[in-house]
C-alpha cells in the first residue's frame, strides 16, 4: 500500500483488485462492469421528464433504470481512488493535467470539451459492444475467456496508439 508519499505497488494494487473481483462474484454473483450504470442513470433521469417513454423503450425494459450493485461499484471506485490519492498525498484538484497543458495549452474549456467528447465515444463503444472494458477485459479474462484476453490486448494497443498520436513529441 501507499506510504510516505510513494505510489502503490502495481502488484499489490493488482492483487487487491483481484480480491475485489472475487468478492464481487462471491457476494453478488456478478463480474465487474460499469457502463450499464451510466445508461440506467440516464434512464432514471429521463423517467423524471417522460416516464411513459422510458417504460416503452425496449432497452429500458431489458435494463431497468435502477440503483443496483453496479451503481455502488461506481461509487466505490470514486471513493477508493479518493482514499488512495489522499492517503499517499498525491491528491490535487487540477482542471488541466500537466501533460495536456504542455501539449495543448492551459485552456480548461478545450480540455473539458475533449474529455466530454471522448466520454461520448467511449460510452458509445461500450454500449455497441454490450459492455465496457472492465466487463469485457477484466471479467472476461477472470473467466479465462479468449474474448477477454483479446479485449485487453486491443484496449492496451488502442491506448498506446492514441497516447502516441495525442502526446507525440511530449516529455513522456
């Protein structure tokens, strides 16, 4: 674990993530996943405006808008990251990450728009694939599914390619 301002050991963090995934299956009978929570939350918000429309949508008949274990998983990710960052003194509020600022400048609006559009693309891909990277990659590999390992490989390769394209010529 983190101590004296040092980063967590990736081996310890990986082992703890493995224990959490085992606990998830043990207690809930569910593997890791997160993208459905965002869709369900959207459905809950839309129910406030047009409940009859939501009740007729085929997707929301299958994925009933509700707060469930995945919602708590998302809250836990946030709280766990916050505890980890404050525990090793690495937490800081920063509108524009240093590496982004070096490459694209200090504009918070430009960074916000880019992050928002990236989120839309990522969520569209997750819904198109009927699951998110954690669902397909992490949970799939835990089940020894070939598709899980292929997903993980593709996520890493895609991440490396995008990082090189976006941050080419940067210090890192």
